[in-house]
C-alpha cells in the first residue's frame, strides 16, 4: 500500500520524477549564483543566496530519494534498466554527499565576499555528476520505459473507488484531465472495465 | 529545417530536450514562492528577496528556451490522439504561468535591491503562478507516463530489433 503510494499510483503519475525537478533546479541555481558572484563581485548576498539554494536542493534531494528507491526496487533484475538505475542511484548518493560537504564548508563563510576555492570546486564536481545522473534518469524513462504506464498495469482495484459493470459496454469518453480529482467520474468506468478484462 | 527540428527534439543528446529544460522553471517558480514566504516570515532578509528574484529570472530564461522544444514535441503528436489535447492545455497553462511570472518580475524590478520582504502582490502572483504550473506540469507528466509521448524516440530501432528477435507481431514503421 505504502509502496503504491510512493510509486504515485493514486496520482496516476510517478512521484520521483515530480520531485527531482527541485534538487536539479536548486543546485543548478546555486552553481549559477556562484558563477555570477565571480563575474560581479560587487553584487551583495549572491553567495548567501547560493547557500540557501543549495540547502533547499539537498533537502529536496533527500525527499526525492525515498520514492526513487521504491521505483528502483521495483525494476526487475533482468531488465536492462536495472544497471542504469544502479548507476543513477550511486551517482545521486555521491552528489548528495558532495553537496553536504559543500554546504558545511560554506556555512562557516557566509559573510565572505568571495567564494572559497574548495566550495567552488565541489560545486563544479557536483553539477557534473548531477548532469550525468539526470541524463541517466532521463534514459531510464525515455529509452527504457521505467515508470511509463506503470499505474495502468498493476493498480489494484478498489471497490469503493471504481464502478465495475461487467455486463455493460464500457462508457467511451474522454479520460479525465486530472483523474485523481475525479476518481468516481464516469470516464473511469472505461478504465476499470478495460483493466478488469485484462486480468 | 529538418536538422533544427531534430536539434529541438534532442536527437543530438539522445534524450528529449523539453523535459530537460522544463526542470528549471518547474523548480525555480515554486522555489520563488517558498523564498517569498520565508522573506515574509522575516527569514533571510534581503538575501531571500534577491534569491527569489534570481530564481524567477532563471526560470523565465529556461522557460523561453523550453517553449520551442515543447512546441516541436507537440507538433509531432497526431491531432486525434488524446495527448494532443492534453498538450494544448499544457501549453496554454504554461503560457499563463510564464506571463504571470513575467508580470511578477516586473513588479519586483524596482524594489528587490533593498527590500527586506516581498510585497503582497508579487507573493500572490507567485502563488497563482505556482498553482497553474503544478496543474500544467501534471499534464506534462501525464503525456509521458500515460501516453508515452517522446518515450522510445531515440531507442525505437533497438526495441524493434529486440521485439523482432522475440518473434513479436510488429506494426509497420
């Protein structure tokens, strides 16, 4: 049940790809602010902003790790995506560790006007690894099809949510735009009928 | 022309380009809302106000880059498919969100250098824009995870070969 929830089946959309926007976005923002602070040293509080962005990025990465790990554990061992997913996970763990150290280095130098060399280097390495890892994550979806259509395949039927009418033809209608907002709508009947015949 | 379309589809990268670029506004604009709320809660002071401003700028820049790639991806969907309509909604909502954040940015332009907290109006615009963006992003995700848009675009040949080797009844190309 918890597994289904973390795989986003009630939302009918995987959760991990929703959350990864945030670590990627925030960590890239942090790096960009570092670069801007090198180019325009007279602009105040760029490095402080970079620090905050990094903090949010790390928190978001930790949040995204939970559904990510559930998704990972759901890939069959003989699927070609398993290797990619292992690499994706290892790289992500490295990125979080690197940014953890980076944040710790910066926390004692928040008022410095200039970025310290180790902090900048860690950011460069971190962004590099994050790009590779993000690419692998995209490869998992767009080439290996992980999590695509997964909610259609194995959602357990719940009597309270779906109307099941085995003797009528399924209602042909447009599927709802936001299906999790309209779980009892007529359009779900089609969905339900289709699924139950496939079992 | 063909090569430009292939570039926008991300063939050179081996990965569709629109989902890559879409990460940035999708993180920056809700991020701006969080920073706005923190600055209203007297956390971070002017650094937070500036951070929010930079986040919106970065988001807008990436959104402008992401728009043509999204348009190309959308133009590849047949008009009768359900994903076509979803794509249309996705695009319209994105346009509204982008406009809202552009107005938002204009409202901040004069004050972000010195203000210690974000005004009410930009904060409301951030909240509205974020809400619309969430709806739009969900639709974008539906296009991928429900309808498989741009899935297998780069690896079609590989999967066809695998399926043919397994004796599958392949549809014509």
